[in-house]
């Protein structure tokens, strides 16, 4: 399959993230291809720039000193003095060193290779339990009944959230992340602010309990964040609470979308599904291809703190830049035949988890969850079929489904 052809002129002449064209949420890739071909460093109506070439995106990622991840200037007019502003400007992902380094070191110390390996048995049991509830021939929602359940349980276990208190976690996560869209309306912002307030209220009590009764800091992220490092590095209460919210949001969104997008893609490419079913050893490369083909996180953002040049275009200090990971991961200069799913694709240097110092700290947890979930699902239901119209999340930044019904065959 060649790169998607598209009548690009009307699509990109007025392209604006704040007023996306009809059809974008269903399939953004023709728009990305058109922009990459004809306007790869696009100046948006608000003065920001939108990057769609792989090499340009990587160049910005590499230069963390010139291109900042700090979002205070960007989010102040968007969120005002609100819970959303406090949350998103205090979380790991939207900060630069030294704060970013300090928080990332604490989190990474609780996600060692040994800890991740020890998680495998529990994830296997969870996936088997979820699949045992399904019947051949039954209607099954790959999101509600499967993909969304797994990361909530995994992150809930990592933070030792009591199982009967996990019911609100997904709703809070969707509401908070929904406010990161380029142009959230008043209702979206209200839901996001309310979710932050409710989540903080819950976490204050959970943290108080954990301070009174600490768990093993080598396995419990919350205890590790509370105790800090041996050199005395610790988070204050506000930093602690907001980065717990970040952990839940990042772990939930990435993995839910990865599993859902992967199983949807395999249904659309039955030959690749048959290939993977026949050769389970391809699963590691298949996971990387699912990440590339339908990246859960489609957009990243940076701010130029000094004058720069991107793709031959001068960029003034203070300019906001959107990194389109979804477009970079379909760049034919890096990925031959980019709109075709290839479960054995190699090399596959995708940017789904970011790049450089801000690469996702939990990427190996997400890979583990997806590998087990997709492998066990295909073992049980190798001939599953889409049943009815999937419901997209309706978001530009995070690409996934709210509902994905299938028939289990």
C-alpha cells in the first residue's frame, strides 16, 4: 500500500489545530501526509509551528536546552489559575531539569527491570481472568471489557490503591487529559478541573495512610516517592500528589490505546494478524509496529527558549512548537510504505514514547502489558471480527477508542 493519496490543497491551506477539518479525528494521516509534503514546518494562525517530518521532530527532541518542556507560559492563558494549571505545570512531563530529573529518578527507581519482571505473573492472571469472562460468539468491547481494565489494575497495584477504590480512576484520567486538547471548551475544562480536585482529595487520604504504614519502596511507587532518595531528595506534598495523578494518567492512556489500536489494526490487516498468530515470536516487533502505526500520543509540545532554525525556517525565542508524532511515525523517509502494518518491520525507530530525556519512564511496563494482552487475546480469539462502528475518543492529542465492539470467533 503506497502512502495515502489526498487532495492536499483544501486540507492544508487553512489547517489549524484549534479548528480541525472534517474527517480529521477519524483519520488524521492524509492531513499529516499533505502537510509533510507541502508545508512540513507550518506556521499556525496563532504563531506557533506544527512539525510533521521525522527528522525535524527528532532534532527538537535532541535539543532539550533550546526547546523547553516547561508549560507555564503556554498553559497560563489556557487554564488560568485553576487546578488543571497547577496539575499540568507540576507533573514530570511538562517540566525541565532539574525538577524533571529529580522526579524521573524517583519514579525510575521503582520501575527497575526486576520489578517489571515480577509484574508479569500478575498481568498474566488478570488478562486470563478478563478473557475467561468472554464467550465465543459473544459481543465484547475491546476497550471497556479489556484494554481499559488492564492498565488501571497495573497502575493501581503499583500505587497500592485498594481495589474497591479504583472505580473513579479512569474517569478522572480521561477528564484531566481531555483538557490538554488544543482547544478545549468550557465543559471540558470544568470536567478536568473537577477531576483534579476529586483526585487530589482522594490522594491526600491515600498518602496519609501510606505515611503511617509504608510498604516496600522497591516495589511500591507511592512509598518510594514519599521516602525519597538516600541523599535526601524528596518531593513536597504538592509535587507528590500531582505526580501520582500523572502516573495514573500516563500509564492508563498509553496502554489502553496501545492495546485497543493494535487489535483494531490487526482486524483491518487480516494477513498480518494471521502472520502474527502463526509466528508468536514476532510479538516484540509487532508491539513496536503497533506503537508506530497508531501512536497513542500523537502530539508533543515545546517552546523555543532561544532563536533557532527548524527545517530551514527561522524560529524566534518564545515560539511554541507542536511535534506531530503521529506524522513523524508515518514519514516515508524513515518508514518505507508507512501506511501498511508490518508486524516484522525492522528497523523501527518510532517516536511513540518520545525521545531523549523525556522518553516515557514507563515504556517497558506498557510494552509488557500490551505483549501479554495481545498475545493471550489472539490465542483465544484468532478470528475475531469488528462488530459495528467503533467510537473514537474524538481527541487530536491522544488517539484511541472509547468503544471497540467485536464478535469473538
